[in-house]
């Protein structure tokens, strides 16, 4: 599951999600093992983050069992069974404050997880030697 978690984190990061957090809730919840929490600046960016997460995981054959809130884009919840991705507007994240509700969860080092992912190849023309 950590590969799925890393890929979803990377997708959100690539679309400039703010305040990326990953929580290990496996020891305190039976319905999932991990949460990803992140924030977008606008409804369009929030939807774009969700689209990128879904596209990257779908490429691996992983599909969400349920998605909520996409049209409103204040809080999009993507349920991948063991992984639940929460993409918030700034106001919704402050209001629902899932970090406080799940304060007993183990907070994972997202920076370290993102660094452990191999960089994506850059598309484009190869440079010529002159």
C-alpha cells in the first residue's frame, strides 16, 4: 500500500497541493490504513488534484470504490479502501480539522516519501550537441 500512498502523494504534489499530510490510521481504524490530506486554492485546482490522483492510480489498475464532493469541490473524498484521499478548500480543511479528529494517528513524513519517488522523465525533444 505504501507505493499507492506515494503515487497519490506525488500526484497531489505535482498539481501544487498545499499542506500535504499523510496519516497512518491502521492502528486506530478498521476501514482504512492511510489518509492523505491536502489543500487546493480553488475549486478548479481541487478537481485537478483529484483528477491527477485518479489518473495515476488508474494507470496501475487501482480505481476508487467511491468519490464524493467532486462537483462542489470544497472537500473531495476519494476512497481506495486502504487509502482515503481528502482534498480540501482552505476553509473546509480548517472547519473539519481532520488532523485534530485523527490526532492519535501516526503522521508520516511526506517530504521523505516524495523524495523516495523516482523523478518522472521530462517529455520533449532531446538536446542536440553542437
